[in-house]
């Protein structure tokens, strides 16, 4: 029935049964030998005949060694003057395995030697050539069939292996082509995004610069002037990061290094300029982070502060805590906004894009991220990122407060 897999007999069991079968056949042929020109079998002949089955036990693991061992045992047997029989019983299985392993010439040479030697030995005993030829012809055909069968199986296996290798290489080539096309598509999308967003950012930068020039006569601490300056600084930084991202997608390595925790003070100043009080606390001994983890921490802070600005209300305060005391860097952003949520992006189920992106960034570097509203109002985001030493250390620990 289909779907039913028959149990597979282990190879050692098969070889053991085959060795017993060959040994039994050899012992029987030694026992029934009735050639009047040869002496009767003695116990030593039976022992040597039984040893001829030993190469069968190792023919899979050591095919060439099994063939050579069978040759030595046959030489010892025939040299002892024991009753003769066809060498195919001692050479058949080892020769078959040797051909499968690629030793075709060795198999042909050894079998030809023993069959030729046996044929000459029969002629020396006075056997007519025609009778001797008729006696050996069937054995020659049999050993030829064994060698040809093994060579056909070896060729088919080699063909199957070559086909599998070609299919594997074709699959890899297909994957490389798909990756190349995906990379080209990413570059095209990034280029279109750059053309669209960069125009808007450049316009904001130019217009905010013009506004600052018109507000030059106002005091430096004027709220309107500070807000316009923050807009100009944020748009310039965003434009630079956009160009850097496009350079990475193109693979030309252009643009500045991806932002990390070392730029946290600039991010905090920009948020404070927008009117949100931010408190930053850094504890523990700062450990240098690799570029990916450093950028993930910065992006999580950036997105969280953006959500606080958008959803927590004008009276909210944000608190950033960065802890280096454990094996992971713990980054926490909490606010005390009255809404108890940061809007659609703060869907703890992961349905919003903001938290989804932050969680993906954390998981991409081997970390975790949790986000949930506080019982008394506000929202908290906690990211645990692996502290893999690499690169320059971030800003030393301390407390920065602002209103």
C-alpha cells in the first residue's frame, strides 16, 4: 500500500548474511569437489575457504582493501593445493564494490589475473583447451556481468549527483538573481523616496532659514525663534540621514555614519526646543556598542520621543533611562501624559507601525522590546539590547535635566 514505508535492514546485517551465504557456498564446493587430479579436502582447506567470506564484511567501508584482501586469501587458498573452484565466489562482491568506488581498472586486472591463472592451471592438468574454454566461459560471462552492472550503477549515481549539483547551482543562481533584482528595486524606491522627501526637507530648511533671518532682531531666547531654529536643524539632520540611507542602499558607502547614542544630546535638545521637557538618566559603566545596536537604541529613542510629542499632550514630561549595569543595555522611555497611550502607533498588540518598527529593530540585533500604557497614565517603552563591545564608547553616565 502507498504511504507505508518498509523498515530498512541495516547494512551490517545484510553484509553479515551475505558473508554467511558466500562462506556456506564455498564450504559446500570444497566438500563436493571430486576432481581425481586433486587431493581430497582437509580441515585446513575448509578453514581457508571460510576466510574467503571475510572481505564481504568490509566491502562497503573499504572497497579497495576488501578487493586486495580477497586476492590475498584466494592466493593463499590456491597455493595450499586445496580443491579448486571458481574465484568469482571470493572476488564477486569485493570487485562489485570496488567498481562502484571507481576502481574499475583494479577490478578488471585482479579478476582477469585469477581467471587467467585458473584457466592455465586447468590446461596444465591435461584438460583439452576446448573443454577448459567451455568450462571457464560461463564464469567469465558472469564476472563480466558483475563488473558491467557495477559500472552502470556507478555511472547513474554520478549522473544523478551531477544533476543535483547543477540544480543546486541553478537554485543559487536564481536566488542571487532575485536578490540582485530586489536590491535594484530597493535602490529605485529609495531614489524615488529621496526625490520626493528630500525636496520637501530642502524646502523646509530654506524657508526656516529665511524665517530666522527675518527674526534676527528678536532676542536669542525668543520662543518663536527657538522653534524655527529647531525646525531648521531637524530638517537638515533628516535630509542628511536620508541621503546616508540612500547611499547605503546603493552600496557606495557614501554619507555619514548611522546615528547612535552619541547623538542623543542633539536629539534631546531638538525635542526640548519643540516644548517637551525631557530628563535623561544614564547609569552604570558605558560599554561600547556595535554600529547596529547603537543605531537601534537611537532609533527607538527617536521614535518614542516622536510619539510622546504627537500623542502625550502639551503638559507631558518624558524621562529617558539608559542602564549599562547588566549584560544588556536597558533603554527606557516613559511619559506622564494624561492619555495613557501614544496613539495608534502605541498599539501593544503590534498593529501600529511605530511600535512594530521599534520591535523589529530590537529583535534584529538580538534584543527585545516591550511597550504598554502605565496604570496611572502615560506610556512606557523598554528595550533590552545586547551590549556587544565595538566602536567608541557613548557619552559617559550622568543626569541631564531640562524643562
